[in-house]
């Protein structure tokens, strides 16, 4: 099949391209600032904010499946409107769409565990943009997959792993919170699960977080120990003691989706002790 990976130069997108090409799929990937280096993927420039450009690219490629792994942060035009442009084009050209969303769509207020039936209640601009994007995708294309995930880790290249090294070396100021919990997932597990969903027939919301809830400080300790960094070098604090504006404890319950997958989503204690 022809697979289009939107955001192919990002951390997750790079792994998606690697796995898809290794599996023998004809893979086309998009970039916004610079093309990726992985071959044999075909690289195309795409500005998701531009609906006409998105439609023209989809008409040219006519992919069987699209995986949207783009990351625009709190930029509303990229993160909220861009996925809707993709969904409109996917509906027009008969493409399957898997849209990657985030646990940032939840507030952690009044509850901590969220399964696929929970409605978004974001409290940050990024979370609001993500919630709008996934809602728009499913409104335009109900047969699409919205895959919510959590902190993505792996191979020492994630922003969270780099942060641990920067904090402990003094290259960056900051702290890791002891009361800010998420369900980290390994990038290879996540990419494999997304490609599995892309090749299937499931629709609607799916959760792809790891089975283990950890604070960012707890995650940092695992990364430090794996990389031979003394845990005492990690600066820690409680987010609730500071003027922190984000969600604190948000745990994705991914058990329903996990039961439908061949891919195992490992917990951080598992995969950080292995690589």
C-alpha cells in the first residue's frame, strides 16, 4: 500500500517512516522545514495550514492510508485546523486516516484515569488545539482513527531524555515534577501500534499509552539510571507548589485498545531497563 506519513521528520514520524519502509510499504513522508534523510521514502513539502496545498498533495499521491504525526504545538492553524484539512482531503480521495492526538486533551481535574469514552476537557492552549483537531477529524471522517498517546520515549533522542541530560549537566535550568504523572510509551511500540491500526478497519478513539503511570521525576530517574547518571543530580519539585498551569495527573487507560493489538505497549520501567 502507499502510506503517507505527515510530519515524517519528527521523532515519531521518523520511526513511522523507518518501520513502514522496512515492512516494504511504498512510503511518502512530508516535511515543513527540511526533508528527512531516511530512504527510500519519497519526501514532499507540506504546510498543513494550507488547505489547497494539502488537497493537491493528496490528489497527487492518492495514498491508501495517511498517518498524521505532525506536531505544531499550540499553533491553532497547524494543530487544530491542519488535521481537518487532512480529513477533508482523505474523505474526498477515499483514504484511511489515522490521526495522532495527545493526553493533553484531558485536565486531570476530578479524575486521573481516562479511557476512550472520556470526553476532552483541556486546560491548556495546546490541549485545546489537540481536542479541536481530533473532534474535527471525526466530524468530517467518522471512520478515521484518533490515537491519543502520552510522553514518547526511546533511543535517547526524545525531548524527555534530552531534558534529563541537560538538567543534570547544567545546560538547562528547570526541575522535574514529582506529582505530574503520565503513561510514557516507547516510540517503536507506538509506531508499530499506529501502523497496525492503519492497516486495520477500526475507527474512532483509541488510547496508546504505556501501562505504567510515572511522574516526570520518576521517569527522569529511570532515564538517569539507564544512562549512568547519578539520580542525585536530578532537580525535583512539586508542580502543585508552583504556579503550574497544566494538567497534573493524567493517566491514559489503553487496555481496551491493547486487547485489539498484536503490538505490546510496554511500560517505562520495562523498556528503559532494556535500551
